[in-house]
C-alpha cells in the first residue's frame, strides 16, 4: 500500500517538472514521507526511490547522511542539543547530559511514552548564541540547563512548545570604533 496519496504524488510530479531529472525532488519527497510516518523506514525508502527514479541505495545514502531524517521512530517532541565546538565551549555537553538525565534516555532514544526523544547534533548554525538546543523546529539560543528543564516541563504539562526567549541584538558600534 503506497504511503503517499494520489494528490501528494501529483504535487510531487508537478514539482518534478521544474527540474531536469526527478531525482532532484528526493529531499522534498523524503520530507513528505517522514511527515506522514514520523520516520523513514525501508518501505518509505523504496517509495522515494520509485517516485524519484533512483536506486534505493541512493535514497538510503541520503537518509543516512542527513541528520534531519530519522531511520527509527522518534518522540513527538524531538530535542536536539548542539555539542560542536562553540556550543561545547559554552556548555553544550553539560546541557546534553542534563537533558538525557531529565528525560531518562540516551542519544537517539525516545521515552517509553513516545513523547520525547533526544539527539546530539553537530552544528545548528548559531555559534554566537551557543549553546543551542531545539525542540522540533523551535530553536533556543543561549540555553541553560534550568531553562531547558523548564521547556521540557512546560511541554510535558501543556503539550505545546514554548516560544524561545528574546535574544538581544548586537549593540551598535560607537563612533570611536568606526575610526
């Protein structure tokens, strides 16, 4: 039984007309499949290969390369903590340890109730706001252990991801700095 509906396949075929080859739409196809299932299993990889006219080995390579695609079920709320250099130097590893302890799970595991999962990530592109964490698509810069625990508590209580705190902008340079 196909995962993608006929209307979704039609949207993909329309998208494919913009590109010289159908394989150019592999990432959007994988996004759609993961959105429907929550992860990319062998059946989804085969469907992506068929739709994009590429070998399943190519799809498997793409899925295993990009950390945004999951090869097993993750939690409803997926917590990512950056431990790359900037974040590591500003407490990212401690933050990751605190989140693992708080949730009672290890990297790429999910809680028994399926509500939370955690992932150590390499770079989330916010070195100036390190340490960085995310819950699904909501990003938190300058995250502290207590703030991260508060975020988890609020999600557990309400089922809603809280908005990130305001991050101050860079101050303007003084006239003397411009000389």
